[in-house]
């Protein structure tokens, strides 16, 4: 029975390097050599990151790292190194972003394993190269209504970015191109209403996505067709959450319903945002989120969250409870100003 490539989420990935037994902090590790009963032993130690002061160091680690496995269960080395390189180059990495990239690469891996394609062999004939073959397979899936054009575009985009990294790191070399680059110009409007053309890079692997918006639709397009929950549906959601007897989940859902904020925004609200004195005549509270506020938003865009006073006071009361204090005490990472994240997902 053939197995498919897949993703497993590592709760904690600590980067280490090999060393001798005499090095301080060295740990003995034993691994089994695939296909045999033999074990190989070696010493390793965590890689440290220097902080502001020479005597302070942090361990190089990531929570919930998406590890990609081949169909035979072994790690896909190149893909995992690619994701790790993107994580290391990002000061504020988002787990969901890299999980999405990993999912796209797993879909590609399953395709090349099924078709017995070597992703690093680039034949002279253009349409036999892995990138073009994969593009055609995605188009067939779109035509068969198995995936949406948006999903197909995202998947081929992730594969192109992966191959760009492989070429940049000289992991693969070939006289034959994986795609043809071309320049495109988009007409955009700036903050002042002025129009200008912006040059962007494109390739001949682009998958067409004709727009056909329905002016009478009650849905919005945001990674899929979304619609607001009806009042009865909102009540059903809150009743289901109430049965869990989890006050944190209830407050998160109330924030989502009454502000319309994304999960990444809600989970980065701080205790300090609720430890403020409000005027008696104030019925709603407005919080600025986005760039410069320490509250995450999509593309770091600045937005304003409007909270009803009663919800702000409920969360304020919660922040002073012993339950909340214990949860915050488990959060070991502090910001530069000593504040802690409220509803942190770590």
C-alpha cells in the first residue's frame, strides 16, 4: 500500500549542531539508520542566539514547525530547509503562513511521487519539466472543479518560490529554464487617489483566474466565499462555546462577533489595552490595531477596533482574576517593554 506525503506539526523544533562530548551542554543522541537495525550515536547542542547583552542567549527554536514527510515517511530535506530558511529570515513569523506553504509543497510532492517525477531533473523538452507538468495538472483539477482557480494559483506560486530558493542556493543547476520570466504592469491607486503603474514579476506558469463577481451576492471573497452569521447562528455558536466552560474561548468569540476582527488580531491584544480608566459616558471603546500598535493585522494595516463598553469591562475584570494571572505566568517570552501578550497562542 503506497503512502502519500504529509505534514506533521512538531510542537517544538530546537535547532542544534553536532559537537564533541567535551563541549558544554552536549547531549548524546541515538538514531536508527533507515532499513537497518543499526543505531548511530552522536553529540549535539542547541544553537544559541545572542541577545542585547553578551551574557544573555536564547535557544533557536520554533513552535509548531510544519515538517514535510515523503511518502516513505522520511523528511523531505530540501522543502524543510526552505521553510526553515523563511522562518529564520522573518522577525515575526506566522505559523499559519508557513503551514499554508507546507500544504502547497505537500500537494506538489504527492503529485511528483504519484507520477514518478524527479523534481530536480529538467529535460530539454519544456513541457516535460516538473513545473510545467504540475501546472497542467492543476489546470485539469480546476476544470474538473476539484480545486478553485485561487487555490491553483497559490499552489503554483508556492512551487515557483521553492524553486527560486533552490536555484539561489545552487541546490539545482540546469541549462533549461523552469519557467519564462516576464514583466507585468498593474494600475494601482495610492492613498491620495492618484493612479500609477507598478511593475511586477510574472511567469508563463501563471494559471488564469477569470473574475465573475455577482453584484447580488451577500458573500465576500477572502480565501473563499464568506458570509456573515445570522443572529440565530451567532447564538448557536455562543451556546456551544458556553458548554465548554472555557472563559478564554468565550471572550475570544465575543471579541470576534462584536468587532469583526481576525483571529490573529484578537490573539495579540494586550492586557494593557484593558487596564485603562474609561469615562462614565463612554458606550464604546476604539482601539487602533496594526503597524506600531503591537496588535497584529493582515499586511500590518492600521485599523480601528470598536468594542462595546460591557465587553471591555468583562475582559478587564478577567485580567485581574487568579486564573488569568496563572495563564500569563506560563508565558515566558516578554516584550522589550516588559509587557506580555494577551490571549497569546503559544
